[in-house]
């Protein structure tokens, strides 16, 4: 069976990846923080809007190309930063970058990646880089100097991680970052031989235990080690001003939900904002990025707004664009696609999204992305509970990590 027959939607990649991955790794991707309420709410936000098609307006050809920060792209659904991706599929960062290059969509390399940034910019010169930084300005300066020597034109600064969250679903399987091999994790790995041989062993023999490659001018700790050196205070507004002064290229801020924060970042020189609650992986109980979008759009009318969290269908992308987003990102499905079928899997996932967006435009009667606005939307008359996802009706009784572990398809 070829990939186009095996994978018909993004949901299919999660099913395949779950069978391949040890439970702890699957839980690390699929789960959120604490009870997983924010993960479910991100997805449910799209069910709170209905589409309003316009007839006899589609035309024979539709366009979904766009330009972001001076860079042309073919479609408005890209791949967000996905930390430690190489643990889930061999050389996953390069595979995703190459797939994004083939599809000509945005790709953001995670600062928590295990692949040197230089390899990524060789694979896709239009890739962006996402940084995890704190108040250590010497380290930040070294990282920016290194980044300036690459082709990277867009730095994405993540601002929603002042402390580590509680990710109980993966911890119940004995998996965490740093990776701490224990009896349960070892048994989990041995019972998933395709991952053990195809990813873990292959990665080890290619270069030993992976390191955090992109948090300083040189690689830092191994993925099995705690960071060394003194602790530094979390990122502050003054630190943001410092980064803005040192980085002359495009600067985008990721992890913003508050309209007031978005306006402040714009006033301090940010070139764009990614509305995100980290896929529900930081503070549980937060507003969904899609729900926050209208108010943020009102607060910053001229700043490009990007969005991640809950994107699973082309119609989700169209709803976000109609509410004012310039582009969207879908994270977990792309990592599941890499785990299930490597670069070819990611290419198939992007192909699915491109086709769904085009089909959605045709059925909506929107020939270009610029035509999409609130006229194509209406509040859903009654929330629905989907069979494959947790919709709004399920939100008051958000699933517990134990329930998720038994088969809940939560993704973000």
C-alpha cells in the first residue's frame, strides 16, 4: 500500500506512529501539561465556528500562495518548532526541513533540536530558527552571532517557557527530558523494535548520544544530561530589547495569547507574533490561540499574526485565516508523520493539507487567501463532540492523563 492510500488524513499518522513509538515517547508528543485541558480546548476552538460557503465563486483555479517577511511560500500551513525530534525518527529535523522545502512551506527549527542548525539551512535556506533563551546575555549573544553566520532570516523567540511544565502522560511511562534510562523505559524500547533499531540504534551509531546542538555557539549537554552552569533568571522585557538590538533581521515572538502583550511586542519592534499556548504543553487551562485571535488582531492591526495549536484539517487553516491569521502551523501531526514514514511521511502530510485547503477554498468560494474574512464564518449553533477528537462538549470533563494513555487522540 502506498502512502497516498495508507494516509488519508493527518489523524492516520498518529495511529501509525503510536504503534511504532514506545509509550513514553508517544505520550511526550500527544500529551499536554497537567490534565490536558488546554490540548483539548485548542482543538475544540475550531468547533466553535461554522463555515459559510459562497456559491458560484470558486473559479477553475485557486491560489493559496503567500509571502511572509519577504519570503514566498506555496501554502499557509507550515511546520512549527518540535524539540528533540530526532528521538522520534532518524534525522527527523532534516527530514522535515527537506519536506518543507519540497512543499515550499514555512519550517521552524527548534532551539531544543538535536541537529546542528547549519545542516538545516543547507536543506532549506528559507527555514526559520526558534530560540529558547533566558537572561544569560553572553550565551544569547554567542547564539545570535552563530545564527547571523547562517542563511536564517527569521528568528522566532519563544517567550512562554519561564519554568518547566508538568507533563504527566510521558512521566507515567518513565520518559522525560533529560532522558533517564530506567527499567520501564528499557522494556518500552525493547517491545518496539522498529523504533529501537530504526531510530535509537541508528542515531547512536551515527554520532553517539545526541546533544542539544543549538542553544549556544557550540553543542551543550547530551540529551541524557542536565544542563550545566549557573542558573539564570527567565527572559524579561529588557532581555527582549537586548535581543531586538542585536538581531538585525526579522524577529517573531512565539507564545503570545494576551492582546496587551502582542501590542507591547509590536511597540518594541517585533516583526510578527505567533499566537500559541505551546500546544497546551505549558500552563493548563489557557485560552485557545484561535479564541484569542480576534482580540489580538484588533490590538495589533498591522502586525502579521501566525497561529499554532489544534490545526488538523485544511478547514481549520481557513477558519484561522478568516479570523485574521496570516499563516498557521501544525506540529504534532508532522512529528507523527516523521515517526511513521520519515521524510516521505511529512511530504504526504503536507500534501494532504495543501489539497484540503484547496478543496476548502473551492467549496467556500474563495479563490485566494486574501478573500477570506469573517463573512465566511458564523458561530456554531451547538457544540459537537467529534468521534476522533475531544470537542467543546467534552471540555467540562477534560480527560485525565490516565484516560489519554488508554487511547485518547489528543493532539495539538
